[in-house]
C-alpha cells in the first residue's frame, strides 16, 4: 500500500473521489493514467476501487479514506501494489555532509531510476562509486581504475573504527557500566542510547555483511544478457558503434 499525492490525481468525480490518477504502474513500470472504476464505500470511513493500467491492463486497488460524510478526505488516497519507486536510503544526509556533490550524484541516480531510465541510472551509479572511492582514498590511489579503487578501500579506511572504544563504555566504570549500578535510576535517554548502540552494532556486524553477501550472490547468479550485435562483432572484429575508447 502506497500513499498517492493529491497532485497525481488528474480529475475527480463530483463527490471528490479520484477519477483519473497518474501512477507509475507496478506491473509494467511505466507512467500511466489509471481510471478508477466502481468506487464502493465501506462503513463511511473508507472507499475502494480498482483501476487498470491502459498500457499493460495490470490492476491496481485504490483505497480512499473518507471524512465521515461520504466525501473523500484530502491527502488520503493509497494504491496497492506499491509502485517500484525507490526512496532515498536512510542516513543519506551523512553522505551530503561528507560531500555535497556526491549527495547530488546519488539523488540524480535515484531520480533517473525512478524515471525508468535504467542505462543513465546505472552510469550515474558508476559515477557515484568513482566519486565515493576518490573521496575516501588517499591521494596516491585516486588515479586507479574503479575496480582497483574499490579493492583499495579497505586498506585506506579504518573499518574497525566503529568498534573501538565500545568496551570501555560498558565496563563497570564506563558511561553505561556505571548506570547499571542502580538499574531503577536509568532514564529514557540512557536506555535509548544503549538500544541505539546495540542496533548499530547489529547493523554493522550482522545485517550489513549478510545483506552484502546476499546481494553479491544474486548478482553472480543473474543471467548475463546477450549483447546486441555481439556475434557480428566477434565475426568481423568490428568495434561496437558509438563506444569510443
Ligand atoms: Zn502497466
């Protein structure tokens, strides 16, 4: 279920129910104008309708919350299944703090992806990775090709740093250790910080390595698309057009 902005509603019925809604189709991943049909109210609180994609005929369910008087509530329309739009990753502001241009490159890649411009999105991601590696690596490695830069990252970045100095916090004399002397006196702020520390550790030690391994596994087992003209190029040793060195 996904929130639909009022600006996506292109026309309405006289009772305010959405009629034509612009959505990124979750089935064919194209922008399309969906026409709602058969709005049905349920208990004066909610109405539902279905709408078919004019391109692929895939069906989307629309859910509209009501104001209790049979009228549509503004900014209360939802669609299901959700569109495949990607939202910015949590913590993206840290990237902007590291480098504002890198933050903008990430936003451009996301925007291109959400406009279904797959090729330009992928090129922008490559540009992002190059920029990130160059920003994080020492001067002597900045001229390396991207693959070598990525390999060099773990040498130039202290990946153990997030784990340092955690032990002393929990030692009997440490900031958290002292708090445990009187469990009843622990306040919300301390409990919240301790929980956040545990969550970040779990994320760093358990979630991230597992997620990276799973993603790499999926990349490694994905079928390799046959390149257009590959056979011709092999037979004639001709270079692919438009790909200058
Ligand atoms: Zn469609």
